[in-house]
C-alpha cells in the first residue's frame, strides 16, 4: 500500500534521512530507495512511498516525488548550434553541473516543486550539453 508524506530531513552525502507520513509518523529512508535524483529530496518535498518493517523500525522504500509517474519527460531542443567561441571555459561533468544548478535553483526559487526542479534541470543540462559546457 502506498503512503504519502513529506521529507523531514535528508543528507545527500550519507544518503540517510526521514519522512514524516501524513499520519505524523517518522519513517527512515535511504538514497538507495529513491526513484528520482536524490538532490530533489529536500525538507518539505511531498513524496509517496511503501513501508517495510526493519530491525531498526519502519523504513520507506520505492520513494517517489508526489505525482511522479516515473515516465520519461520529453524535451525539444533547437537543432541550431552556435559556432564555438574562442574563449575557453571549464567543461563540467554532467553530475557536477546538475548538483550545482540544483542548489542555485532551490535558493533562487524555493517555491518550485520537486517535479518542476527536475524538469528545469533536465532542460538546462541539455542546453549546456548542446553548447559543450558539460560532458555528456
């Protein structure tokens, strides 16, 4: 049975955190049990999840953003490519770019939903890749 709640706390480095269910029960979670990118799971994010009993109490698994279908999101990009500029810049790995841009988005517009952040990040990553700012 799926349950719903909100992220209470989550440490993206250790991968551990907790959810407070709609019934006000605190449930442990780990990054391995997240369906979406762990950087989207910030305090207050609405989620749906399954619960199992573990040796340390209740544990959430199959944790997804509320309303997430798990299906692909379609993005359309222009086929026009700008000629490479002579100025050189650092090319970031995609994972580092996504981590940094997520922090910028969350600070700049904290009212965005996790789903909106996910969509915006994907669009920005494709744009950055088309301009060779990041490694694919």
